[in-house]
């Protein structure tokens, strides 16, 4: 059974996708859950903060401001942050794909209208630079690609089954899906990930998936890890 070092509790949160309302509620639930715990409290956000949902800007506002009092935070990079950064960096090839995969909602959250079928890429990029606060850009540039704690390895999408954990490629950590999900053997640690939506958390011998499709389902989930124990917390949208 994998474990964490004594005195450490980890809260690993799945894909937020513009649901600042749910992230705020889950942070409050986590703070209440941690009341009375005297050890190190670590929040791990597993990536995909932007796109698809209504308030990507609000999510980045919250995360860029730092963790709640009494917590440390590790913020991982998801494939949607990867696409957004590549567009900002001048990669025009990815722009239309990003917009069609929810980037248009991110633009709207910054007050920019865009038609993914008829877009002026240079104008879009200039608009983003004008509207995205410097704190958001610093946050995106500072995202980690993976994190290891005890018997757990944290990555947005998962890992390549045929590569050691210390030799993973960034593209796989952010984008991999089927070959990782189908793999039944040990990866060298239990991999905690988002990226692949399921109606409820996925607890497997070799991985834990916590992407419950918050932008559509109204349910944002985290796994709570302490010692050898595992449990889940969720925040639900109000009716």
C-alpha cells in the first residue's frame, strides 16, 4: 500500500475548467476538513484551470493569489494551459484547436469575443496580452509538470507506461490517455491524475483519477491522502 511521509496531508484537486465557483467551495471544504490537523497541508491542483467553463479568469485570479492560509500549494500544468501558453508564445498552429476545445470561453472571461471558425490569430494574441494580467502570466509560466510525494506521483494526464517516472516526457504528462488508462501494472508509484473524465473518482491499484468533469457535471473532486489512507471530497454546484 503506498503511503505519504508522516505529518503530511495532501489534497489533490481535479480539472477545474473555469469553475471558479466550485474551486472556491472546494477550498472552503478543504480548509474545514483540515481543521485540527497539525501537520503539513499540501494542495495539489492537477491542471486544466482554463477553458470550457465560464470563469477561467476568476480561477487564475484565485490560484495566482496563492494558497489559503495554512496551506502550501503545487500547481501542475495541464494540456489546456499548454495550449494557451503556446498561442501566447506565437504557435499559430494550435490556435484554432485551442479555441474549438474551450479556449473561446477563456477569451470571453477576459472580455474578448472570438469566432473560432474565422479568427485573426495575430489580433487574438495581441488581445490576450493586453487583457491577461501579469500575475496570470507569471502563474502560467511557473506551473510544475509533475510532483512526487512518498508512494504517489502527481501529473495532469498520467505517465507513459514504458518510461521510468524520472524520464517522462512533458507531452505525455500533460496529454497521455489510452495507453496509460489501460495499463494494469505498477508505474513505480500510484499516479494521481485528472484529464480523463469519469462520473466518479477512479480508484485503481496503480492510479487515482479525480476529473469528474466539473465544467459540465457541476462536481469538482479532490482526493485526500494521508499515510496509507485515501478518501474524497467534492464541491457541487448550487441548483
